[in-house]
C-alpha cells in the first residue's frame, strides 16, 4: 500500500471511558482509501466501542476523527452517514415485516412521498455494480441470514458510504456465504471504498491489507498483513502464547449407549422444526452438531432437556424411554444442560453466583436448613466453584449480571457439570467467548468426557467440533444431513452440508 | 320485539346513531393507532378524552364558540400527551403505569375543576351543540343519505381520517419512519433519524385526537359536561386498536361494530323491553373481551410496542 495515498479516515488519540472502565485508550490509526483494514481483538478489547465512536453512536472523551484530512464531529449516526461512513452491525438491524426495499429506503430521501421507483433503480445499480443478489420486494423476515447481510451492506452503500465498517459479519454465515461476502468486499475495495472489518477469525483477518490489533482498550500495533503470521497476530491479540489447539488424541471411546434418540419430530407455530432426527450417544463420547443457527439445534436440546415435548419419536436414556419428562426429571437422570443464550436461559442476572449455582435444585436438602436456604452451604459451594473454574469474581455474592460472558459461562458450566452424571448437553458453549475462555471450555469438556460423560455439543464454530467431537452430525432445516467421523471429515464437506448441499458434500 | 327493530325507520335511526357513537371512538382510535405504530402504548386515552370533554365544554361555555371549545380540547389532549411523552420517551418511565396515572389525573382534575367552576349548581349549564351539516346532494340519497351525509362536521372529519392515516402510514416516507420506530427503532437510529422526535410527534397526534374525541362527547352531542362522561370509552379505544390489528381499515370496522352494539342497546332501551338496562349497557364491553380472547395472538402488533428505546 502506497503511504502517500490520503487516509480516508484518521483517528488520533481517541479515548473513551464508561465510568471507571476505559474502553478505548489513546487509539490512533489510519484507514486508507480502497483498503481492507482489519480490527482484531478479543471480546472486550474495545473493538465495538471504537466502531461505535466512528459511527457516532458514542462520543469519544478525547481525540480527533478526520475524514479525508478534515476533522469531523460525529455526534450521531446521521453525522457519520453524511461523512460517508456506513456500518453493518453484528446483530442486523432490519424490520422483518418490511420489504427489502423499505428496509433500505426508510429514513432516506426527502419530501412526503416514498419514491419507490427511484429507490428501486438505485438498489439495482448497487446490486449490479458489486454483484450482490437481492430481491427488493421480499420481506426481510423471509430472508436467510446470508441474504440479510446483503441487505445491510446495500443499506450502507445506499446512503453513499465510502468507508464501510463490518462488525463481525461472518459470525453467523456459512463458510460458503462468507466466501461470497469476501468476493463482494474485494469488489468494493477495487472501487475505492474502504472497508474496516472487525473480526477475531484468523482466516478472514489474513485476507486483509493491514491489521490493527487491540488489546484491553489499547492499540497494540497496525501491521501489514503480508508481513505477519497468524501466530504472531494471535500473540499480539492475547498478549502471550496461544493455548494449544491440537486435537487431543485418544484411543478409547467409551462403550455403552447412554442416549438413544429415534425419529424426533417437532413442529413449532405450524412449521416443521425437527424432522425425524435420530442418533445415539455413548459414554465418553462427544457428538458434535454442526449447523447455521436456527436449523433445529435449539429444538433438539430443548427436547432432550425436557423443556419441549416432541410431536413424535422417542428419547431413551440407558434404555429407559423418557419422552414426556420434565426438566427436573431429566436433571434427576443425570442430564446437565448448558443453553445457548446464557443470560436469558442459563442464569438469572440479578441473583448471586451462589444462588445461580443452586438454581433448579433449591429444594434439595443439600442447600436447606429446614425450610430456609443454608447460606453457608451455598457460599461454600460457590467458593469451591470459583476456585475450580477460575471464575473472575469478587466472591459468592457477586451478581451474575455483572460477570463477563466467559465468567458467566463458567458459572453455568460449574452448575451443569455437577448435574451431568451421565449426559451433558452443550449448546453453543463458546459463543462470544474470547480465545482464553474458549480454551478453558475445551479443556473442561475433554475432562468431563474422560470421566465417562456422554456429551452432545452444538457449535457454529467448526473449530470447536473438529477439535473436540468424535463424530459430527450436520443439521439443516431441522433434519440430519449426515453424521461424519471427525477424522475423515473436512471443513469444506461440513460447510456444504450446513448449506443444505448434499451432492457436493458427497462428492467432496 | 324483532318486528319493531326491523322497521325501516328504526333501522335507519340505529345506523345513524352508530355513526354518531362511532365518531369519538374513531377519532381517538386513529390517534392511538398512530401512537402505537410508533411503539408507544398510550394507556392514558381515557384521561385525555375526559379532559378534552371537560375543557372543550368549559372553553365553549366561556367563549360562546363551539369551535373554540374543540380547539381547546385538542390543545388539552396534546398537552397531556406531551407530558406522557416526556415521561415515557425521554425519562423512560413505564408506559402503562404512566398512562394509568394520566387517567387518574384526568378524572380527578376534571371533577375538581368542574366543582370549582360551577360551584353550587348541581348540573352544568346546557350550551348549544353542533348541529348536523347535510352535504348538499349526497344527503338527498335515499336511505344512506340521511345516515351517512347528514352528520356533524367532526364525524365527517373522523371518517376522512381513516383513508388519510392509511395513506400516511403505508404510502409516505414519514409513515414508513413511524412504523419503523414501532418495529425496530434501532433501524431508524442507525440511519441517522432520531427515534424520540418521531415518537413524540406520534404520541402528541394521538393526544390531540383523543382530546377532540372527548370534545365531541360534550360540545358535539350532549351540549353539557357530566363527571366521568367518557365512561370507559378511552379503554374501548385501546381494545379497538388491538381488535383492529393496528391497521386503519380494520380499526374502522372494529369501531363500527362496537358502536352498533351501543346503538342497538339504546334502541332496545327506547322500545322499553323488559331487560335490565345494565345488561344492555354491558354489551359492547362483553363483546370487547370476547374479541380480545379470540383474536390471533399478538398478530399485527408493532414488535417493540411498549418498549422504551435505549441505544445499547
């Protein structure tokens, strides 16, 4: 990259604090015209705060932002849009009941009438120029996640963005969709548009021109991607050596079926959610479930945890049929359940760690002194868990809502691992966690498996499955596409199956 | 009894009464529809209508101008809505609780002011009320003419509002913005459109309409004010919006359905049927409960209705 190219965006000494917490400290970086610039960092490193400052959602406490050399005050997203900045948010901001066209056009234009025809024309021009497939008349709610991503990108380009900020755009995409996304990004760059990509996936980061690494709110360095290695970047990001990611070799898969699921079928709101799902799970085995979120994973887990009753099919634990079991019965059979949304389904934010650790078992005599809760027993239990699981918290009486994602997850793991004498159900246990916490979850799952527990593990991160699972079951639209032996499976093959493409996968 | 009800003249009078009864409900319901479409649940409609009825009467009595009364009622409704908006949109106070507080305020203030203004007199003085304005030509039409085109100006206004608000919500740029505020306010915010001004405007429009709706009761038809004269109509308005699935035309249908029931019970009372009149009075409200119970769950409700918008 020629250093004489004028910087599209210059950030100088930007600092932003929330109360005592400094989210961004003295950050200076340049994003050049026609550059793919990656912002790399762990969760909580300050990436989102920085991008929110650049999009006018937050106002920095100190520092300066310049666009094409001229200082700008970004007091609102409107200011950012006028400065030519567009943003695709990690959680899409679309109205499901609006058409694609309405989602793109709302809040733009002038006058009283909504000029559909000219909006349609402009959308067509953008889609053609960058080869984006989009049907303007479809309802946003009917689109796949990948298609919603296109809407978000066109939305930003529609307002004339010359700098596009993409906040973890591939977190929810299939490998195929993410390849297409990068093809579009390259076309944007060729056209002189700058792209700032926020990510912590190395395969994506390595495709950028330059990388700025953030750690604990500070800029570690901005480097040319061609001049660094993945390991170097990872070390910069976490400030030390990365935890070993090698798949632990082992020769024994325990014997004896623990869980047997046959023809599980479920419909929700009249739509099929699960179609004839069957699988077996043995003691000491990890069965991975791959799939883009919303393809039936949650439904399988809810059926197995006793939260939902399937329409038909059978579930048996050690030969005993349990189709209409309640969550309490399931827990009584030695089933632990780590739900995908930890703050919604896994914890009560306003309760303390000690209380959360006993949720669901508060009637057990272990936690009671007569009719009252035995606070001493609760606290002792919590102290043990905090020590065993290295939970970073002031003590047993800390409220779970104040914990970081990783520490909140550790509280759930501590509770559910204790319950899971036979079976552990883990739905997206590493979602949103940073590298260090992911390594911890991996080690704990391996330990639990080695103890002879049967583990069902769903994850959108294929790395999790390839590193941990003995077999990988791929889900698409509520059905099992295939179950593969991890040793023989490839990322590509799993990726195709996740997108519902049976034939290519069979050929691969 | 049925024979009596089915006479043409009686039917025509029921139909005309339906239209008249529908007027205040429709005015307030269309206003509430717009407010709820922007994501704000204004539960204070009853209080705003009641204050509109009282201030409308008071202003008309003092000034001698009915239209000044309507104007004052609109202003009152708008002001109460402004208070509601400051509480719920800016200060993020719970919308339902704030609405209930405004209802209590409306009931208390109108009663207190009534006693202060007309001390000693058991009844408020009767003032002239709006008269029917036949539309030349159309009112001559057989059967429908006298029913539809021999009504008060506010009635014409209420029915005209239905297509106007429909066009506004579904065909204009601003309507799209209002609906977006109710479905996903963040989608507006990231486009650089402030959410609060949109919701303020929608809520204040709703308050103005509730105020005018209230004024129709006092200066529009009764020609006087009696304590608690709205008598639950503001609550019925909220049910009408739900039963009307948050869309202008179904809201009109729901309004007419409830009004027809009310008109019927008046007529039946008039005939002097041997049914306790309390049972007849209950009819619209019983039907409202049934309508709520059988309607599709949350169908059509704006996705973030009642949820204050906070930027992360």
